[in-house]
C-alpha cells in the first residue's frame, strides 16, 4: 500500500514538478484511538497465521458484521479523523487501503454539511484480482481498479460506471521503463550471473517468509540433475538473515547461485531473470508481469491474494503449488523449454501496464480544484496505515 502511495507521489512530481504538495499520513496509527491504532501490529501478527486471517477476513465480508463494525469504528474514530483532515487541509484525498473509505467519507460528509467544504475523495485499489468489499463505497468521486474483475466487483457494490477506471496497479518507478538486452547483460554481470544461462529468481518477500530455504534447495537439486549446466538461481531472502546464511553456506553442486538479503534492486533482478518463484502478492505479480516473467506461485494470503492465483494460472503465465519438489520440477521444465517459457513471457507482458501509475496520476491531477495564481500549490496528503495502510492524497 505504501509503495503504491509513494509511486503516485513520484508520478505527481514528474507530471507537475513543484506544482503539487503531497503527504503520506498514517491515519490509523497516528490519529485513531485505542484499540484501532494497533491495526498494523494486529495485521502483521495475523498475516503470519493464515488460518486466523482467513477467518477474520471472511467474517469481515459478511454484511451485518461489516455494517456494525463500520458504525462502531465511525463512532470512535470520526472525530480524530476530522481533526486530521482539518490539520492537513487537503485539496483532494486518495485512499489506498480498504479500511479507509467508510469513516473518512462520513467525516467529509459532516464537514460538507457544516461549512460547505467539498474535498474530492479518490480510491486507488491496490489489490489485484480479488478484494475485500470495504474497498468500494458509492460516495467516492472516483475509484481506480487494476483489473476488469475488480471493476465488476465495484459495480456490484453500487459504484456507477462513470466512477470506475481501469488502468492497472500503481507500481514503483523502477518498473516504469523497459530494460534493453544490453542493460540486462550488464545487470547479470554486476550480480555475477552467467550472461546466457536461464536464471530463476526466488523471492521470499520483505520478511523472507514462505519456506524460501526449502524451495531454493529443491530448485537447486532439480537444476543440478542430470545436467548442472542448465540454469542458475538468484534467491532474495528479505530480512530473513538465518535463511540467507543457510543458503550462502549450502552446497549447490555446481549450480551458480546468488543470495541476496533485503534489496531495493528487484527491478534489476527481475530484468536479469527468466522466471520467478514468489508468493501471490499483488505488487510482485504485477512487477513480474511487466518484466515478462513466468510466475510460479508458492503461497498466498487467504482473502485478498486468493484471486491472484487464478489471475496468474488461468491467465496463462504461471502456476501454483505449495510443495517445494513440485515447484522445482515446474521451474526446471520452464528453464528447459524455451518455447513454452517465451510464450508465457509474452502473455505476462500483456498483464502488466508499466504506465498505470502515470495514467492514474494524470486522472487524479485533473480532479484537483483550480488554484488562484497567488495561492499555494494544491496539497496531496496520503493517509496511510503502514501494513495494512491507507494512503490518501490530499
């Protein structure tokens, strides 16, 4: 969520340099009272316990519970959210989190009744192929969704067609431009990779979760049998220092393996690779598609990431399995079958839109109210909740 907000802020700066002020605000943590200000910690706890998260996510989709929860949250949080809006004085608000529609919109409704303030409110959905109903509120001025599937969902929840736009998922600036064959070769050289051998990229996320050690070792064994010259591998362990050390010390039986910890070079690593193994996070799936990588999904968070599995598998540019041995065999087949891999790569590129961030940003900028020459630039403030988070451009 925060990455999407930052990407939009970067796009605003490029399209209208110096003309728009932006701010990302951690709304729930910084402004909500207890226990609501613990949403981030609670999410981080539950995300590591998929069964618990699935139960809560599913219960939250149930209409009666969702409505009662919204009313209780509004009763406790509307006043501090009003104070946030009054403090920031936004000209436009952009939400990038599902928990940040109902209460902020109710706060804005109150402001409009009391002093005729009319601040445009935009939702940028940062899930990919499946989403929680709380993303969609009929009172928003515009709702940007990444896929046609979520457009249908928005319509089912009462949004009119003229309030829905499909551009794609806002992604990091590193993915806004293509990579030439010469740049790909230079990146491979920088990371010590063979310039011609197919490369598998294994990603464990920022926290290095998802059984990355078992998956990487299984792929290494598959690539080493029977021909150890058939491929190479890059493993990104994130913040999992234990997995990084374990894989660095592992005997790869002649397979070239480069192990990374937390890195901000994902665009380069994807550009240097020929396929990717990852969990079904919307950002990684979209970025991999932009780079034309067949996607092997190893896990997903129940609820918002379940639809991403179908999006990849039924979309024809990847597969899903939790078992390291099956993952390894699938990836090995991709590495050995250039024609099949190239076909999936072509399909993947049709699923990723590298200009989506700019398209969304341009449409949002068109919604900003006009300012007189003597006034300060329009203010864009992102209300965010770190993970889950709400980003709002004011």
